[in-house]
C-alpha cells in the first residue's frame, strides 16, 4: 500500500485530462466517501497531509506484520455479497 502522499504525487503527475477524469469517476464509485467537489479541492491543494500519510504507513506496517488479520478484497469476495 502506498502512502497517501505518494498517491497524491502520482495523481499530480498525471496530465490534467486524466486528473479531470479521476475527479469525474471516483465520486461515482464511492459517492458517500468522495463528493465530486471534494476531489477538486484535494487536487488543487498542495498542502501536505502528513497525518493521513502517517496513519496509512502505520496501517501498511500492521498489514506487513500480520496480513491474515486483514480481510481479502478481490473480485471473488465482492461477488459473494448480494
């Protein structure tokens, strides 16, 4: 798992056309968590988010030390739910 900062940096490196595509697509996939206007704010804000990055790095370390503790999320596990 990459830290949020790495993900933000990767998005920032994308051509503007693809950044705009993400702004349009992600809210449709997760409308409760990512309102459309919220993504525009995130993409245009250069402020670091060290707190979130720290939490994600901590979660990544926990996963590496005990991956069995985390549920699998893949096509098979998603198709089982109806």
